[in-house]
C-alpha cells in the first residue's frame, strides 16, 4: 500500500506486485476483496448520512470546486476506493 503513494512515484511497482500476489497467494485476493467490501459499505453508510442533511448534487458540486474526490458523487467511486487503500 505504501508503494501506491503518488509522491513516491512507485505505482507501477505496486501494481506489478499486486498482480504477482493475486496469482501466487489466493488468501491475498480474498483479503483484498473483503477490504473492498468493507470500504464500500462504509462509504454507503456515509453517503446515506449526507443525504439526510444536504442535497447530494449541491454536495458534489462543492466537492468538485475544492477538487476533492468523493464516493457519493457519480463517477468518483472508483478513484476514491483506490485511494482508500493507502
């Protein structure tokens, strides 16, 4: 996960190692799947709480203005989930 940091410029190494671990270690694949499920569930819970207090389109516009990706906004979920692994 540390190799995925953009500041280190080692994303290509992290991606290659991840594929090696996926092929060699099935438990790594299962662990990554569980991690992704937990992250998506947490984001789902947070998004439903945001909907209770503010209109989602207004919230997403605010997030775009300050250049912050948010999984509650359409088209942003994949980018945010990959960043959450760090």
